[in-house]
C-alpha cells in the first residue's frame, strides 16, 4: 500500500496545473502532511468520515425542511431529541420506552433518567 501511496503522490505532483495556486497549495499540504492523510492505510481507521456524515444526515435534512428554529429553547430541544434518537438507535433501545420513562419520572416528581439504562 505504501508503494501505491507514493505513486499517487508522484502522479498528482506531476499533473498539477502550472498556474492554479489553489491546486499547488493542496498539493504542498498533501505532500507535507502525507502521513496524516494516509494514516488509514496501516490502521483500523476508516478511509472516509462516512459514518459521521450518516449519523447527522437526518438532523441536517430536518433542519433544511423545517428551516430550523427561531429560539435558543428550540435549538436546545432539537439538540436533545436528536441525541436521544441517535443514542437509542445505536444501542438498539426503544425511543418510546425511554421517553415514557422520562415523562413518568416527571409526573411522579422524580429526576428523569440521564442515561439509557432501561431495558
């Protein structure tokens, strides 16, 4: 893989447009930070940040469709509900069960669960 890495850098360097300052800046950065850019080759790191992109996709689409909120309170509510939805999904827990336990705690005057430690 290291051989391929070197070949990619060599070809990219030789095919740079002569008068494109932005392309030269990117090429110099790639050459200088080579180890950082290609670290995924010899480690367990994913080659892309696709997992992170996927995890926020619904949030971004919701914000686009609803045009966001118009208050700090609304922003905090959306931050929290999206966090609950994502965490429940990651842990294979029921969102409705967690929300029911929160509302039940509120009605009974107890503190709402701060963790997803329910069944």
